[in-house]
């Protein structure tokens, strides 16, 4: 059995209590799950993303539930009251584990190869090459969409071409890009504790970023004041 990391998903005001023993899902969601269970091969991207993405509801994967248009899982969660989404994701994981064993093994091997190779390449890189890569990672926020973008723009710098091609061809590529971005961000955090020069570089970049934010805020305030001082036309 394979599990992805614990999902952090904000609770909202759309939850409704269900009677004991009743399904927590709407008829549309139950029908969707029935289709996935009947034809799991048609839903590989969804099922493998749920297994391997650190936060599946924030992934780039889209689903079509009911008669609506394809939408991101996060939007589907809001519209179809999947709050919290744990029960829905668990249903999908069980379907994946029961029907996609070979595919899961292949994606697991790919993920392990990505981690192992990225770690080996990073250890061989000179500070001149490694520091800019990890500085970018250290300045990237922890949100899945940002981590996915980080993985995409970093992949050719940290992985050999054959492995890059395997990653891009994967049906769960967004999950792997997100995990790669998360790996690089964590690597940067660890390196700051071991490499004073890199830590100073990160602190310098953060100070520069804060200064830019202050200057932008100052310009907004000045523009607001100028707007308020302009005479109104009669």
C-alpha cells in the first residue's frame, strides 16, 4: 500500500453533517467514483496523482464530475462539498492500489530515481553552480503550485536528460515536479545550516526582497495620496 503525505486542506463553511451510515458524497460524486472504479485505466493521471502528490487537492489535475466542465480538484472540492477531502482521496487511493499496481511501482521507481539522482548531482556540483539553484529554491514559497514551477525550471539543472524525459512523459508529472521542487527547497534549508556562505547569500537576497517590497508599498501609498489630492471635476 502506498500513501502520499498528510493533506493540509482548510476547513470551510460548506460542511454538513451526515446521518450515521450515510454516504458523505453527493450523487454526482458517487457516480464519478463508480466510473473511476469501473474504468481505472481511464483515470491514471488522477489516481497516480492522488498517490504521489504531496497535496493532491492542490495539484494541476482536473476532473469532470457530473455534467460540469473539467475543473481542478481544489475547485471540485468546493463545488461538490468535499470538505475535508480525506474520505474522497482515500476512495481514490484504494481504487489505485487495487487496480494500478504496476503503474504505481513504475512511478515509485521514478520518484526514487529522481531523489537519488538529484542528491548525487547536487553533492558533485561546485558552489558556483549549486548556490544559484538552491537560492532560487530557498526563495520559493512552500505552496504546491510554486514548488511545481520550481521543479520545472530546475529539472534540467539537476537531472540527466534521460531522467528528465522519463519525468516529463510520466502521467503523474505534476506530482513529480512538485516533489522535486519540495526536495530542492528542503536541500536549501539544510545547506543554510552547514554552509555559512550560502546562508549569507540567502539572507542578502531576502533583505533585497524586503527592500523591494517596502519600495513598492511606498510607491503605492504615494500614488494613493496623489489620487486623493487631485481636484474633482464638477
